[in-house]
C-alpha cells in the first residue's frame, strides 16, 4: 500500500527534492532557493513520514510566519491524504494556545491580550518639547520595543544594545528605554500581555515547568519550521523549548531571502545550523521552476557571488523576453508609462491579476494608485492603500478635528511635520516624511482645483477620489505591493519601480550588513517575476513640495550588465567576475549612447504660450512650474501639436494622470494656437 503512495508523493520531484522528502536524517535543514518548490517539498516530507509510519499526524507541529501560510500548508496536506491531526500555525498562535491551556489547568486568570501597543504607548509620550521630540510617534516606539523583545533585550539593556546594533532610533535610546520600562509597568498594572509576551512567556514556562514541558513535547514530537531564515532569538528559544533534547527537527529556508533583520530576525540560525547540530544533514534545492532563464540571470547578477550562500539558481522554464531597464524624467512619468504598459499587456489569457507593480516603500505606490485609477485599471494594494498607512491615518485624524480651517493652513502644518521627520534622520522618521509628502501632494492637487478648499472638503475629496473600495480578494486586478509585501508571491509580469539610490538601497542602510540586506531585498523582488521583468527609475522625484534630482540604484549596473550578456547570447557562470570585467565597458557604452533631443523642432510661439499657461497654473496650485510639466515635455508638445487625448498621451512625460488633470486646458490652448496660425 505504501509503495503506491510513495510513488505518488515522489512523482515529479527532482533528485534533490526527493532527497529532502525521504532522508531519515535529523535534524535536517532544507536550503530552498526562490521558486524551488519549498512548500511542495515541506508538505510532501510531512505526508511521506506520516504515510510511511515514522511520524504520527497528531504529533506533528508545523510552524509558519503567517496564518495564510499555515492555511495553505494544511490545505496541501489534506490533498495528500493527511487530513487530521497535524497542527499548523504561527509561533504566536501556538504559544497562545498552549499558555491558555496552562492558565486554565492552574486556575490562573487569563490576562487580556493587547492587540496594539500604541494604545498604551501614546499616553506615555512626552507632552512638552523639553521632555523629548515633539513629534515622537507611538508607532515608532512600538517598533523599537518589538525589536528589543524579539532579541530578549530588557529596558535597562536597550540603550547599549541599540547603540551596539547601530540602530537609527526615533529618539535618544535612553528616552526609548524609559518609555519601554513604563510600557511594561502599565501592562502589568492593567493585567494584559502583548504578542511578544506570548513567545517569551511560553518559552519561560517550558524551561521552568517540567510537567508543562513534558506534556507539550509529548504532544509535538515532530517539528517542522518554514521560512527559518526569518526566525528571531526569542522564537528560536521557544523552538528549543518545544524540541527539548530530541533531534526530530526539519527547517526550511533561504538565507538569500533574509530581509527582516531590521525587525529582529537573525539568519544565522539557518546559516549556522550545522554548527549547532553537528549531525544535521543539509539538502540544497537550487532548481528554480518559477522564472524564465532571463529573469534568473538578472536575479543571479543582482545577488552576486559575494552575497550568495548557495549556487546560482538553475532555470527550468522556457526562454522569455529580455528584462528591460528604463529611466524617466519624473516619477509621474514613470507611473504613467507603467500604467500604459499594463494596459498594453492586458489581453485574453493575460488578466490584470497576472501583473504587479512593486516599489521599495508604501509612499511610492501612491502615484501608481493615481495613474491606474486615471487609466481605469483595476488594482489592489497589498497591505492596504496609501490612506490606510499608519502615519497617514494619524495625520488624517488630526485634520478631521478642524474641518472648517483652510486647506492651505493644513498644508503648512503637514510640511512642518515633514521637516521635523526629515530632521530626525533616516529609518522610521524618513518613511513618515515620505508618507506625509504624499499627503501634501494630494492637498496641492485639490488646491490647484479649488484654492479656497477647507480641510473638511479635502477629507471628502479624498474619500471620493482616492479611498474607493478595492476589488474583492478574488477580483481581477493589478497588484501593487512593496518589495517586502511581495515576498512569497509571484506574477507572470512584474514592474520594479523607483530603483534609485536612497530607495534601493534605502537611505538609512548605512553599513555593510544593512546594504547587504537591501540587496537581498532587491533579489527577492526580481525573483517574483515569472516571464517579464521591467525595471525603472526616475531622474527627478517629488517629495511633498520638494523635487530632487535622482541617480539610479548602484545595482542597476549589474542588471544592465546581465541584460547585455543575454543579448550577446551568453550567461556567465561567474557573475561577479563578468560584472567586474564589463562594468567599465558598460558605463562607457552608456556615455556614448546618442542623445535624442526631444522638441528640437518646437514651434517657438506655441512653446511660449505653453510656458505662460504653466506659470499661471503653477501659481494657482502653489507648486513649482516644473512639477506641472518639465520644459522638455512642453517642447515635445509644441513640436507634436496633438489634437486629442490619445495624442497628448503619446507626448514623452505626459501620462494618464496629467492628461486627466490638464488635458482639456491643453487641447483648448493647442486648438486656439492652430486657429491663429492658420
């Protein structure tokens, strides 16, 4: 009987996957590269052991990092005829269930569970400027507390540990430590625990209570952990408590996708697995079944041999189109071009849901929300739209307290908050500045339409134009996501946007370790693509009222070198050597690239009229003229003299958003000039 089941479980697996499923080694670490069939191998290993009799389903514990992953794992096990008994859940869910049982057995009152730290932290923040930063945010303090508790750092040790880790803290480490200590005291006073306490409390109980530990270790004898590169010290301590002195442990992970060190994760638990368990077997899965050879060539080049903890991934899919790298004059031009590219790719057999737009930060996605909305392209934002971001929600809540005040007064206040956040340095403060800059941009947009708008009118306008209901979970829609939110997902067509220094890598990645994680994050984003990969950046990006010149991400040189190699029909085995040998040549070739002068034959009278219109519009909206349109865009318009919206959209630097905003006025001006000229 098992012989038949065995062949079914092993059918379609390559030799490395079969080894990972069938080996009797324990402990076992499966190093599964991107797109290598990680979940398939993990679930088949569990099913294989249950069916062959070396594990009982009711004694299996499979740990994941999200409820969704746990549900997917359970569903796949059911399809493999493992229907009952296996417990699949997150570290927090399993720990909470065990603690609740223990509290009940001991007759102890169950503490309340605090779902959001900010509710307790906000009242503890300094009320006067002399007490600390005037704009210190509860969410930032909560993030620091979570980082500390993930690493089992107490308030008294926080200043030294944060300084030693070179963390960019939102306030002086001593102030954060004091707030951390007061937060812990307030929890005890209220009789509540937070999610971090569940992990540490369960680990402590397993260490201190022999009877409790024995019962849990009897219950869970076979341990499996997914995404092991994301485990933090307190989770590893809890895992050791469940494991005891037994060796029946299987972990799956990929150090090349370790992107959560900023949140306390430590990939060394994976990379040093054999150092901790001398008898452990390591099985590597280096065959990729997700991406085309062309996408993988770019991914391998991005990662580079100096960062990789495994061999380059091997492609198993047919050839696909060459990846592309495109620069745009502005971030709005980039968003408009991506929207047009999405529409051109939408066809029978290529639904919207087969395409995604990825960016490094949530704030960057706002322009794509606008561009796709203007182009009537359905979309959803993974993790919540711009207006659902914490800093934006808080700012909106503040605005709602004075609905009759002029909108321009609110814009001044928001700009002050941006300046304060920017002055606080990088890290969470910089991300807040980017979020608020997006809100200021929206306020300027309404002010251009209605100079006398009130704050209440702004809130209503946002509700009507921006905060529309998203498509249902199963609706056909383009996905907008940050690089982090995209992890674990895949699409046939992927646009990687905003690949500029300061975003990729992020500005606060100020040491080699942080930059290495940023590089892995780009690798994760690249490997989301199955067939088409399109990379882009903007030469100028607007942050609130400020427009800054930008330079491409330093890693785009590796991407372009890989594309060049593919164009020549080569795929080097040693990417690091190839890139070093060809970077100078690639740079020289780029410098020699002929410059196309757009608008060289522009009608000078029409160009002057367009510049006059731009100056009037800029003054009315309270924004710099170049934010309305760059000189090159106006020159191209004066040369092409379009007569329709489609004609306007063909002008470089003029996308759907600006066509919708200024199209009627521009076409009227162009028509008036044509009539005068004739």
